[in-house]
């Protein structure tokens, strides 16, 4: 293991050489859980790369909707890579020490791409809102340029706010414990270890959590209220069914991502305390499972991608048959 000694900067901020990640050490069957997450990561990497390659190769899928889907696949891939390999490395190497700068880097990428995950789901809600509420003007309102502009704005915002929230961590001094009870260099468990005033970090964590989670979720809810109003105004029952069917995969993704986080938030709000192990498993699952299921849901529920997948598999069978 690395040393946890400290050094002092010129402005009297005491920084450790690193932190010890102590999450899962007291969790029963932690080894089986991490093996499960390793399988999840393999599926995540393969399925998201597969979705990206399909969208890239098929020019018919170069539309605003599938640009948003490709964006989500990239976010899923990086989010999983930020967390799971580090957890597996800690388990296999039996080395839970993380250098100070590495810790801040991991913290930055995790929260940046978790924020992007939340906002990417709201971008997909925007696409469904325009498609159903303004069907005749859909192609003129939601153009490729518009979608790229929206995604550029989302990325700029998430990169900026996460850069700010991570940079203020360098103002903290760590005089005593450097043991982080989480499964990675988590923001709140780290700043709570500081021995100087961390009110700025607490306020930032609270406001960013509300903004990044409830902001996009509120937009999604408002979008679907408008979608339902538009759907029930349709005279044709078949048209209603088709309109709602196009939203199915997105609603599944929203539920997979937000339900575990909101459940933990509500329990903590009313019970005032959540078992640390339950909190850690819940948050790790809400970070790792959605990136794994997102491409699978879109592959099965979206006709265009499903048809393209079938074509790819048919070609692979033909090649294998010719090779034999």
C-alpha cells in the first residue's frame, strides 16, 4: 500500500498523499458483488460500442434522435469505465490506496459523466416531446444542428460545474483520517474528512445534486405531461398507441436511472439515516446498471436499431457458413 503521509502547501492547506477507499470491506459477499460488476462492465462496453458502431455505419440513423442515443452511449461507456475497473483493481490487487490527484481526477470524471447521464435523458425527452407534440414541424424544429447545439451546451455546462466543484476540493485540509468509506473517491465522503471549513463544498454538493438530478427530471416530467395531453387529443386509437410506444424505451431508461437514487433520497429524507452499506450498494448499482441496460433497451425497443442488429447477425451467419 502507498503511504498516507501529508505535505503542506504555502497557503497552509494540508493535503494527504492520497486516500484509502474502504468501501465494501465490511460488506458480505463483496467478492461476488464485484464479480457481478465485472460482468456488467463487459456487457456495458460491448453493447455500447456495438450501438455506436451501428449508428456510425448506417447513414439512415444519422438523425437528431440517434445522435442523442449515440451521445448517451458515449456517456454510459465513460461513466462505467470511470468506476468499475478501479473497483475491480482494488479487489484483485488488494491495494485500496488512491493518490490525491488521481482521487480528484476520478471524482471529476465520475460526477461529470453522471451529470451528463442525467441531462442526456432529458435531451431524449426533448426529442420525443417535439416528435409527438409538433409532428408536422418536427424535422424543421429538431434539426441535426439544433441537436448538436443542445448537446454542446449540455456538455459545456456539465464540464464547467464539475470542474468548479472539484477544484474547490483543493481548498480543504486533511489532518486526521484519510479513509473514504465509499466505493470510489466520492465527493461528500471525502470533504467530510477535512479539518477546516467545508461549508462551501457542502453547499456546492447540495445545490449541484438538486440541479443535476431534479432539473432534468422536472423537464422530463413536464415533457411527458405535454406528450400525454397531445396523445389524448388524437382521435385515432392506433395513433395514440404508436405515439406512446415510441416513448417506451425512454421511460424505461428514466426509471432505471432515477428510481434507485430517488428512493435513497426519500428514505434518507424521512428516516434521517441510511445504512452506509445499503447506500453504497444502491449508488453503485444506480451508476453501473443503467449504462449496461440502456443499449440493450434501445436495441430491443427501437425498430430501426433492432432491424440493423438482425441484419448484422444475418451477415455474420452467412460469413460463418461460407467459411465452413
